[in-house]
């Protein structure tokens, strides 16, 4: 999961949305902060996790 600083505050973006919406992220000039590998985090764009944990 990628953390970005936006004009509306910090948001998490999953790997898939980060790839699919890279042009939009650059256009809006969101500043990349860091990555975190945590299955409990949810993407601001698609509302899903980076991956599902088998339980």
C-alpha cells in the first residue's frame, strides 16, 4: 500500500490503483510518502486491500 499526501490529506492507495491511475496521481501532484505492507489497510480509491490474507 502506498501512502500519498494530497490536498485533502493523506490517503492510502493500493498497488493496483497506483499502477492504473498513475497519470491521475501525477496530474494531481500527490506526493508519495512511503509504502506499508499491511493487509488491514484499505485503498482510498477502490476500498480494497493490496491482498487478502488466508485465514
